[in-house]
C-alpha cells in the first residue's frame, strides 16, 4: 500500500511518557490475556474501572522521523476520506475519530487498558487506541506480515467507530445482561464481522482516492491477518480445543469472507451481518 497524502490531523501521540500508571484489575487477567491474541474487542465492561493516574504527555500529530507512525496517520487519513464519502451518500456527516498511540498502558473513557488487549476502539471517547508493538506480534506470532495487514487492523477499528455513529453498536449494548451468554457472543460475532466488512469496503473505495495505491499482494496480506485471528484458530492454538458457543469475533473463514465481500462490493448495503444467514 502507498499513501501520498499528508496524514491525518487526528492522531494523538501519547508514547513519550511510557503509558503512565494504568492499573488492570477486577479479576479479568485471564480475559485480558485471551484478548491479547486478537484485536477489536470492545473494552466496555471489561477493562478496570479503578481510577489511575496517567501522566503521559499527549502530542498532536506524529514525528516526521517515525515511518511507522506516519504510516498509521496516512491510513487514518484515507479512512476519513472514504467514510466522508460514504456518509454523504447516506445524507449524514461523518465525525472523525481520534487515534491515540500509546505504550504499555493507557487511560480511556472505557477504563484503563494494557497493551495486552491489542488495538481497540472506545465508543465513550470515540478513539482508536494502539500500541505499535502489536504489529511485531502480528508478524512474529501470527505470521501476518506486511503494511496492508497493519492497515487492515486500523480500518477494522475505524469500522467500530462507524458502527457507533450509525447506532449499530447499540444492538450489543442493549443486549448486555438481557440475553444468554451464548446469544450475546453470537451478536458480538456479527458486530466484529461487520467491522471486517467495513475494513474491506474501505480498501475497495480507497482505490479511488488520488493519494492511495494498492500494491500487489496487499489484499492477500489482509486476508492472511483475518485468517490468523479467527476464534477457531486462536482457540485451537491456545487450548487445543474449539468451542463455537464462546466465539466473539468469528472463525477464520468468516472473517476472510466478510472482509473480501466488503472489498469486492464496496457497497455498505451488503454488510448487514445482523440479518445475514451467511455467517
């Protein structure tokens, strides 16, 4: 992937202070370890609500001599342009999310989070959070290397922001505590697969941007990443067993299918995972 724009103005760099004194608690240590295996989990109700002191200095923008951060900024800018167009077509105005870079731990409106949870979106402050060391894990642990695999991660999290703006995320919020754990997990899968679809839709429509260019093999990189982080594959690797009722993100096949559908169609109307039988 190549991006020739200036980068987004909505990146916050909070890496200089090392992450502050963010605390994880509430008996969720095992959950956090599991979540660290894949990205995209909504942290509402999962991260610690214990007050913590975060003295990290946050700067707007990223250093010119930081290629990886500059790349993230460029990807975010491309998502802004694509979703601007999509929302205008729906007669709506797109509200840009912020993307905050951090190290080790961070305070958010959803609570306090460790880098172990992977990249995530917090609807409470409409920010995407990412510790860039995750990309090393994506490459070395999951075999999903390449810049477009990294771009897919960001586009997926921005997809959660789109769901928040469109009121789709409320489906999951309203179901919390009202349905069985099995049903709640099923709804969570639908939400995550739609975010994968939105990531594919971004890739499709970004090709029409003047500052964007896909390279050969880019889509394969994204599909490799989607395949690597399917619930079935992660559970098999972690425990040797697969328990479909506990899936929260979808199988490898499902994640690849919905990203590819978004990329091939570029049509947001094709991404209603909540009413689709093809899951």
